[in-house]
C-alpha cells in the first residue's frame, strides 16, 4: 500500500491516538511499550543463539548477540544520561531513554549469521 507521506503521517498519528485511548490505564508511554515488545519477541530471544565475536587473536572475546544488545542498550542509556547531565539546557531535544534503549536492543535483530565477519573482511 503506497500512501502519500501526509496520509501516512495522519494514519500513524491516528494509530497512536487510538492506542493511547485503548491503553488509558497503562502507565507506560509508547516507547516503553515498544521496548517490552522487543524484549518479549521471539526475534530478540533468537539473538541468544548467534555469536558476537570481537578480535581475531588468542584473546578472542565471544558472547551472544543477545548479551551484546543488552550491553548496547545500557551504554546507549548511559550516553543519554551523560548528555542530559552535561547539557541540561538541551534536555528537551534529547530522545526519551526508553526510545534509545529500544533502538539499541533491536539493532541486531534480522542480521544474518556472520554478517559482522563479512563486513570486516570486505573492508580489508
């Protein structure tokens, strides 16, 4: 379905408005609900079966993409907190913490196995 951008924006705003009305007793904002959707998704849990490798020597650092994504979310939230602390005058233009964490959690979903190895070898 190819909607013009204005219609898509109107459709999106209508969806958000309807979701807010349907969830009037939910204390979470839309980004917090999205974070929960990512955390509880099968695609996110499948990251546990994929290996994230750092380094190529005898001290290789192995972990799962799930662990890596959780660490990325913590780092993203920490960077945002640091920005808010050092630049309180810019706080209104910074994204919500739940949005940053959700993006960090989801950043590896959909990557095929060994995509990082292929990327690193293609730039050599």
